[in-house]
C-alpha cells in the first residue's frame, strides 16, 4: 500500500508521494523540452524553406502519428511494466533529439530529415502519452488520485507554455 512520505497541503496531496514528485518534475522538464524542440524544428523549417505550408506539414507530421500510436502506447502500458515502457520510450526520444542536434550541427537538416524527425517524435510521443497518464494511479493512494490527476495535467499545461517561450530564437 502506498503511503506519503511528506505532509503537504490537501490540494497537492499527491506531491507527498516520492515517486509522484519525481514523475511530476520529470514531466515538466521532458515536456518543456519537447515543446522547445518543436518550436526549434518549426523555426529551422521556416529558415530552410521559407514556406509556411511546410512548417504546417511538419507540425501535422508530428501530430498524426501521435494520434495513431497512442492506442499502441495504451496497449504497451497495460501489457508491460509501465516504468520500463516509459524509460525505453524516453530514452529513444533522447536519442532522436541528439541525432537531430548532430544533424543540425553538421548542416544536414533539410526539409525531409526534419519531416522524418517530426514523424518519429510523433510516434514516440504517441506511445509515451498514455503511459504517462496511466502510471499516475500506480504512484499515489486512491485518496490522492484526484490531486495527482490535476497536478499531472498542470505539468503538461505549464510545459506547453514554457517550452516555446524558453526555446532560443
């Protein structure tokens, strides 16, 4: 049975659980980085192509696989240990970001590689999103589930705003 290791105000009761605190912080950092990366990709596409349509195509390329692969992520988190699925997918996302950074540094980022990176990122995001939602219930007691759900949603909302704002121009 789960027992909080800290006493916190009722509204943020879930933060009393060690593993949930780590998930909350990790989600804010990870999702902020993802939105920074998306803003950077859109900026590079604009710079490389000077085409608003191509910027839109890259944005769609990251969204469509997200939608299509979310059911797979749900199946994976029901079948395998959620922490492991989350770890593997986030590691793949880090490798993808590193590969994109290397390509950028060597001047290899043209429209089509950027499009491919956006597709791959959408696949990874689609797989990990259901896992990030499902794991919340594993980390807190039933009385803290509402607080955990609100905080989890808040972490994504904060990251959606902070990511593009923090992206270098």
